[in-house]
C-alpha cells in the first residue's frame, strides 16, 4: 500500500508499506478520506519525529482484531488514530483502537467524517474533563459565560457546537477572518449573548470587547484553541482571579502575564489512548455521542477543502497550515486520488 511519511519542512515521502494487521481491540480501516491537523507538521519540526502523522480516519472496516464486538468488515466508520503510533491515516489502510472508532450514518459523507475525530475530541476533553462544564445530558440551567479563543478553528468550532448542546452561553468568541463563519455555527445564538470579537483589532481592543460582551457577568472559564502569542494573556485579563483556562499547547515561557491564581490546564487529546480508564472511557463515550449526533442531525463536521492529488497533496497542504493559510476550513485528502493507488 502507499503511505506518506512526514519530515520537517514539511517534506512528504510516499513509500510502499505492508497492509497492517489488527491486534486485539484494533480495527484496520480502508481509508477513503484522511483529515489533517497542525500537529502533523509541528511534530516532525519541533520534535524530529518522522512518520505517518495522519490521525483523522474515515473509511470502511477492512479487518478487526480479537475482542472487537462493535464493528465488522464493510462498516462505514470514522476513527481517531493513536498519535505517534504506526499505521496512521496518511495511507491506504490505517489502524485505530475500537474505543476511538465510531459508526457514521449513511447521510454523513466520508469527507465530513474525516474532519471530526481529533478536533472534536479535543473540544470535548477541554470542555467537560478539564473545565468541568455541564455535559449535554445535564445542560446548564443558568448563564455560564465561556471565552472561546480561536473560534473559527476546527477545535474552536467544535467547542461552540458542544457548548451549545450543553446550553453554555454566552459564548465570547475570538476570531479573525473566520468571524462570519463563527456566527453561522449551529448553536451560536446572539439572542443568548453569543458574540464574536476580532483579534485583528489588537490585544487591548480584544480585552475591552470581551469585558463588554460579558455584560458584567463573572467569566470563570475559557477555552484557548490558539495558545500562542498573546491569546492566554488576553484571556487572563478577563477571567476571574480564580478562573480556569484550558490550552491546546503548553506555555512556552512564564512571563508573568497570566496570574498564578488562574489555573492553566493542557488539553492533550492523546489522553483517550492512555491506560487510565477515565481517558479511554471518556473517549469511547464521546465518540459514540458524536455518532448519535450525526444520525439525528444534532452534530456536524467542519467545513473542508479536498486537496488535489491524494497523498501527493499532503505536503502542500501542511505547508499551507504552517503558513496560517487555513481559516474556518479543514484540509482533507481522498486516498484514491494518490498516484499508484488502485481501487
């Protein structure tokens, strides 16, 4: 099979590999579409890890390992591949654990499904495990302000969708050229105080606009889907002194801009592949929540752009991600469009 190996640059090497075989509790999936994420270029560049970095899988079940009871050959599925493990989604066949694999209904395209796994679970972990906000089946019963920084990103958009399911409002969203998209996200509700602040106006203007949008309410929670430059320090100027912010990247240095009284929690989506029961059980529960939401229409994927060339288009797409060209869109790849791949 064809498989793409990501190197620093990013540079992509397409190689021939053996079709993987499943272990117990694993599913081998014939990949129809693969999604992409910023980590796919960051890991090779920042950590020198060169491998198949793809983690968003959408396709059909090819084979199942022992003890897999929920899936069978031919099932339409999406899955979150274990980060930094072999057999990622930039290939004709990929491997996922059964608890991070979920059924997709006939009305959901493989393209849409490929946008969901990593970003959707990152949103859920930050909201419900780290910020400990009300979950969709026990929604908030009073106003619960939440800052969403980077609201047009895939993670930010899924935060808005899930927060709305939990009746978490007002949503104080920060975005740039994706502002109109944020306002169109299902669940965004201006009547409940949801608003979008343009970060391009500068840090002082962002802080002032967030304070104004809170309408005097105490803001104790924030989801920083950017976690770079001044995003967290801007949030800290709006949060209560004992507020909590979850980040998708660790702090680069402590410059004193975030008071020690504000708790910063790293949301690492890899938690759902850890041995701890809370991580695995959380992942299993929410991936099945996503599946149910897709079937009822209460949950949707992210806007996407199919990049040309299948695996041959991964390098250009990752370069565009690195250069910040993606806004309110997820780059995905049709594996069948790869040179040398036969149906």
